[in-house]
C-alpha cells in the first residue's frame, strides 16, 4: 500500500514537472538514455548465481564509481559483485572500470514495478549503496525479500540533511531499514542517526576516496593528451577540474598572461557554453589544433601560415570536453583549481590532484567536500581564494615554484595519512553479507 502511494506521488510529480525536465533532457541529449533499463529491464540477463554470495554495489555517477573501485576489488575474492550506476556518464565509466570481470547494470527508477523487475533479474544477497542513494521503494522491496541494504562511504551533507530532516516523517522508515552505515566522518554519522538509523548500526569508516586517489608522479596517457591538444609543456599550465558554467569566464580572466588554462566542465551539457567563455580554445573533441605542429619532445611549435610570412600565436586556452581524462589533465598541471567552488554550487572532489602532488586552489563553496577541504587546509595542501582574489592567488603561485611544490607535497601527505577507509568499509560489508548468509541458511532449515 505504501509503495503504491509513493508511486502515485512520483508519477504526479513527474507529470507536473514534465515540461521542465523533458525540455532539459532534450536539450542535453539525455532523452536518448536506456529507458527500458531504467524501468528494471536488465539485458542481457545475468548468469545464474554460483556458490558465492552476490553483492550489488550501487554507484550513482562517475565520482561514486571511482570511489568503489578498490572496494569491488577487495570483495571480489569472496563475493560475486554486480555494479550499478544511475547517470549515463556513470554507467559508461563503470563499464570502462569494471567490465568484463564485473557485470555493470543500470539502476532503476524507484517505481515499484521497476524495482521488482530489477531485483528479480539481479537477485542480490546484499546491497551496498555508495554515499547516500537511499530510496523508499527500493529499500522496502529489499527488506521484504530479506536483502540487507547498507550505505558505504556514507555522506549526508548539511544541505541535504536539512531537506531530509524536514521530511523525516515520510523518509525516516527508509533510513531505519538500513542494516549498516559506514559514514565518512562523525558529523555524517550523527546525521544518519538523526534520520533514524539505529546508532549500533553506524560506524565511522572514513572516506574511501582517499584510497582511490592513487599516489603517482606520472599518469599513463598524460603526455599523449598534451601532444594531442598541443599543450606547451615548457609553459605553466593551470587545470580547472569539474567546473561550472559561471566559472569559465572568471578563470579565463584570472589566468596570468602567458599562462595556459585547461578547463574540464563537470557536465557534458556545459561544454558548448564553456567553449564560448574560453575564446579560441583547443577542444579535446577536435583532438589537435590546426594552428600547431608538434616537436619531437611534444612541445608546441609556432607555425607560419601558408603564405610563410606570418606567425600564429600559441594557444593558451584548452577545453577538455571528454569523459574520464581529468586525471591525465591533473598530471600535467602546475596548479589545479577546483571547480564548482566559486559560484552557487557546493564544491567538487579535490583528492585526485592532491594524490598527484599538485598545488590546489579552491573557492569558498566547498560544503559538499568540507571534510576533505578541511583536512587539506589543515595540512597546508590547499590555497583558499575568492572570485575577487583568484587572479592574485594564481599570479602569486605562478611566480613562486617553491611554494607550489611545497603545497603539492603537503597535499599528497594528507592523502597518505587518511588512507585505510576501504579496508574498514570492506570489513563492515563482509559482516553484512555474512549475516545475510546466516539468516538464509537458518530460514532454509
């Protein structure tokens, strides 16, 4: 009965808001998504379950997919893993990371019929939801089937918590259904408890992204990216990752003269506007600039035009309009600016450039990654700026290589000091699976 009421609420809300979301999906090309899979149709069918327990690990988008990589590897020795994703970009990234060793499926809409079809096809013994992705129909269907649901790398930001807490009379039951929560920090753990998760089911396991932020001095494919985009390796490069539309013009204006800037927008639908705000930029989708040739060492050479008497200026602006290459770009950077921190959004993840030992600059909006920002700031691995002070901050760092190097070393040191969350999360997840197996055996007797 409750599920039917929730379905009616979903359908009613979708109908009322359809002019807005359908136009937005059409404009961004998302109407091309796999609608059948979103309604729970899993094709091709999964193979029959073997002797090992089957565990569904759900990662919403690219960030969560990257976060669960090490966990999937750790658990694969004793469990059969199936990974699900919600967004199109997350699904593509999951296929790149996990297949063919691990099956990747599309996570369904939280409609009762879609959830039932999905669970009938996947037949998990346990479900691990990365960060927060808790839905009422899905959790209720799992409980009815005796499938424990746990949250790993649990994160409930202050902004999200305010909305959830206002609706706790309706949302509380789905939190109380959770078998376990591995929270990133004590503040998140407290918010899960306030939403109704029994305290004995909550543990602070840390942030798995510290573990997936791979420590490295070189990244495979980075130099190829530089050559293909004609990035001049002899000149400073600022890489702005996961940027928002209102940041590209700011970054363009704040970059010191003679310094290169590469922007990587967070969403594909932001690529075209970014290209306008970065005049004359070289786009990754075009692979190479027609105005450059490459010298044997991969540096950009200025070339005369076909008349042989003019010299074209070197490009200073680059647009990474691709998915899955941001780490390569970070490896090329002298300075990394974290996107979605200078506007109205709430931050982006900064662990990956920290692990690469890059000097990190961030704006004031880091709410969604507050714990990470606080740790890096306390360790000396982060430089704070505002929209007004960004140009001065970048100019100072460009002029001071020793300061940049010290900031990068400090950032990497913070990452190393915080690693270990995946092992703690794996231990918790194995307990959830073991409990599920024990109950199944008891029921079979």
